C-alpha cells in the first residue's frame, strides 16, 4: 500500500501539472468533418492528460478508497442528463466524443472530492500557473510560439491568418496562447488557479502580467473586480498604469473589432432557435456545430463555433434536462461555500465564452473546481 500511495501521489502531481496542456493524438472519422473541413470539436482525441488521469484512477481504486457519495451521485446525474440528449442526435459520434471527455474530467473531479489530504495539490497547481505565465510572456515578446509541441503548443506567429492579435494605434501584437487553443482560455485558467492557490505577491504579479497580455476582456474585468474585493492595491495600481491600453482594447469592440460581437450575437440567436425546436433534450451533446452548419454566419466564411455562453450551449445541445444537470453541479458546489470565488468567475466567464463545456482544458478546470468545492478541504498552506 505505501508503494501504491507513492505512485498515486506521482500521478496526481503530473495530472495537475499537465492540466493546461493539450498534447494529444487526433483522429478524423467521417462524423468529425463538416463541408470537408476538419472540426476539432468533433474529433476523437487521445490526450496525454487522459492517460495520466486513467493511471491515477487505477492506482487509487486499487487501494479501495472511500468515495465521496454526494460527488458520485451528482456526477452520475450530470452524465445521465448528457446521455439522454444523444437518443435523437443527428451526429451520435460527436456526442460520444464529448461524453468520453466529460467522463474522464468528471472522474478526476470525483477523485479530488474524495481526497482527505490536499497538501499534494498546491505545488503542481502553482508550478503549472507559473509555467503558463512564463510561456505567455515569452510568446508575447517573441511574437510567435516557442516550439513546445511536447506540451501541445501549436505553431503560429503574428502573421498567421486568423491568429488573435491586439491592435494598438496601428501596431499589432500577438495575444499569447500558452499551451491553450485561445488566449481567452489561457487567461481563464490563470485567473481561476490564481484564485485557488496563489497568495505570494511575485506570482500574483507574474500571472497578472500574463493575463493582461492575453487582452481577454472578460477575464481582465472579472480579475479587476476580484482585486477590488481583496483590496490588492498594488495590482490595482498596475491596471491603472496600463489603463490607456485597456481602454483601446475594451472600446475596440464598438468599432473596428466589432465582428467578434456580431458573431456572438448571431450564435446566440442560432442557439435560441435550436433550443426552441428541441426544448427538452436538445439536438444532442456536441451537436451544436453540426446543427449550425446549414446557417451562414457573418464574415467571409461559415463561423463554425459553439455559442459563447455555457448555459445557452447546454440548452441548445442537451435541452432543459441537460441544463438541470449542469446547474446541479454548480449549485451543490456553491452550497458548500468552500471555493465560492472560482465559481463566481466560472459563471461570469461562462456567460461570454464556451470553453468550460466545449474545450478539454475548460472542462478540466470546471471539474477541478467542482471536485475541490465538494472536498471541503482548503488547499492553500
């Protein structure tokens, strides 16, 4: 048993450390194509992180642990509400892809909810957020990625078509991605993990700088509101110093950068129409993009993205039944009142983006917070 315990601790350390990575092997069956285009959201993928979680759970279960029954029942109910949406789905294969990912991330959350000792959680989360912050700063300075393919970092530069950039009076800067698929997801990860584990000023300064460089409007706004609550005066001063840059970023959405707003509005309209057609069970888990594929979205091409709102995404894909499953996870976690601030951040960001339900690192974060909330154990030393 002591040997198994050491192996479990090693797997846990690596699982938390590599949580923000996206190294994986994609497969492309027919159901993952739309208009002959490969759609990442629909692709079955074996992630390195999934393998770590599988090893962690296997070693853990061999020790016959005490499982958190509340967390287990909530997880099973949530997965059930997702499964029932697939009975009428047009693309069942895509739904099974998402269901498999939810199951792995959910079981990881169940593991965290069942842990009695959280001392091993602090260090890998801290190292992970420091590492991602450093990668973000270096990507910004270089204007391209660093070649860290082993962590799932994609290859791109500031001249890559469609890459996220920040325009400041004619000068363009790369918005860093870290090892994430988009700067907004990187910023969300940095903010949530910072709220969970970081109290040291130097690390807070580093992560705050990285978040500012991502230029993620919603994350910067929610982070600023948290700073006001926690009264971190020196960080508020930092934001005030870069206020002119933030002013340009926030108000750009009303003029030259308004395409993002237009697309979000159209996706919201499409999601609502999809929900009205199938209000109880939705069109099927991970079937929003296939259902959207016949509708032309603004811009030079079809904008095949999930609606940027996790609650509307749940409604359109899994109907009222699926939304009840999602809300059950959140409500029971908030009732415990152990990690309230991360949930406030998730709910706020979830109103403007989809990654907590549509991207691997997003639902890993969701179930990380969920599991820790149900554990009722503080993890900050």
